[in-house]
C-alpha cells in the first residue's frame, strides 16, 4: 500500500474521520498522485444478488421539475426483475455548499450531512442521474452533491436522463466528464427531454412517446454494466489488500 493511501487510513482500514486537516497534502500533490482508491462501497457479497440502482435527482430548486422526472423514471422501472431501483433525492440531504476541508477521496468527513450522503450512495452499484441544464452545464445542486464524495462512486456505472431547452444535452455531456473523474462509467444510451415538447407550460412533465421510449434501452444497458462492476470492485479489493 502506498504512502499516499496510508496517509489518511486508520487502523480499521477506513480513512480516518479524525485526520487533522493540516495533514491534507497540497492540492497539486493530490492531483499528481491520485491513488486508485480502495473500494469500500457496495460489498462483494451483493455480487450474487441484484444490482442496486439509485435514481439521483439533480436539482433542489423550489418549484423544480426534476422531482417529477425522477419519479417518472422510478415508475418506469417498476416490474423490472433485473435490478432494484430507489429514488435518492439530494434535497433530502440538505447539503450546503461544499464544506468538507479535505478532498473527498480521503473520506475524512467532518460533517454529519456528508456521512449521511456517503452512507446512502455507498450502497448502490449504479446510478441514473436526472440532470437539469443551467447555463449550458450541469445544475449547481448536482455538481455540489457529487463533489462531496468520491470513493463511494468509484468503479460503478451510470446512465443520464437530462432535460432542457435542447434536451439538456450540454449538461449531459459535461456530466459525463465529471463522472469520468469519479470513475463512473456512463452508458452510451441517453434520455433527453425537451422543455418545449416534453413539458406542458415548461412545467408539467408529459413526455412524448418517442422520448419516453428511450429510457428502457438506457436501463437495459445500465443494469448489466452495474452488475459487471461488482466483479471489477471485488478484483480491485483483492489487488489492494
Ligand atoms: C439560472 C438558470 C439558467 C438556465 N440555463 C439554461 C440553459 O443553459 N439551458 C437550458 O436548456 N435551460 C436553462 N435553464 C432552464 C432550466 O433548464 C429550467 O428552468 C429547468 O426547469 C431547470 O430544472 P429544475 O426545474 O429541475 O430546477 C436555466 C434556468 C435557470 C434558472
């Protein structure tokens, strides 16, 4: 195990929550020496069972449309027997603007809201991110929520459901870059809803049949990827032991 991994690791193997902030290496060191983190999330024993997929909301704006899109996604997955799906609303975690002193990859969390968010995300094998588009990029609430964690997302799979005036495509493309840094593999198939044609009055979600029909192919691709990554995490655990 490298000095880098030891730096923030406690005797039980988990990065210590008590790690003094002054031990945090300079950001440039973290950038250069970014370790392959030990994967602690999604235990190997789940490899025998169904993959667990979180449908993660991407906006906390009062009056958001995001919640109705996320609930629709969840409803569409009902009846599937190849995975378990759960709606995870970032609004429930009351995350402030990122307030953790240490980079997320050390998991030396100082705040209860981060521990709660970490505990929730760690249990999933894959994600469907419901992404709004603000200023041609990912909405700030989702970017912020993603920044709180790192290891909990590593070596997992995701799909994107985006919406906006142009289907949220710019948000989705930017989100792919962010997720790549979190070591999340994003499936090709993508779902894009237009504020003009899939929402009445830009507010009430009423997806067209054509766009609604793109969800199932995305999930069909995501589930095997999410399942496959349980094997990858198990092998990485063995390498890092
Ligand atoms: C500050 C701001 C910037 C926005 N920028 C874009 C944009 O660049 N592209 C776009 O398609 N929609 C844009 N919109 C419209 C949002 O996509 C739309 O309001 C959507 O409902 C936001 O998602 P939410 O209701 O779930 O928060 C913007 C809205 C706001 C408030």
